[in-house]
C-alpha cells in the first residue's frame, strides 16, 4: 500500500502528463493512452514506470516523445514550485526519482491540491474564523 504522500505524487504526475498530452489534442491524447494501455502501463503507473513510458513515446514519436516527458517533468516542478535543473544528457527516469525523493523529503504539496482545500474553514488559535478567509 502506498503512503498518502507517494499517492499524491503519483496522482500529480498523472495530472501533469495529462495536461501535456492535452496540448497535443484529444485524438493524440487518446492514441497515446491506448498505446500505453496495450503495453500494460496504466495512468496510475506513469510515475513508477516513467522510463517505460518514455520508451513507448520515443518508439511512437522519436525524440519528440522525449519532449512530452520533459514537459511532464516541467509541469511537475511547476506544481511543486521546485526548479527542473535538467541537462541535455540527463536521464529523465533518474531526474524523476530525484524529484520524487526531494518532494518526499521536503513534504511538499502540489499547487492543484492546495487550490482544492477550502481555506474558509481554517480557524485561528482563538477558535474564530480567520479574517483573511472571508
């Protein structure tokens, strides 16, 4: 069983991958998901099988497939407000592992998750509602 932090990271990677694929169009997005599914890679497996996903996309689109994975990493870094710091010859799978470790060590929360939290329900120390949450 995954811990909540790991689950949140996996969900965020899937969210970012989906956002990048959406820029390519709905038809391309559907084709890529179908192709990944035929290879046994589900949406929930994207972060744990990042290198396999990269291999499939490179097989489909050449080095253009790698740019989808770089875009996913860039969106992930944007979600967690951390720098990408990716060199030309860096392994994307290794960078994904480093980012995951960094996110877990710093206990970071992604932006899309923070936006979903209802801040009006936060109370100050005296038990009354915080004035900034009106």
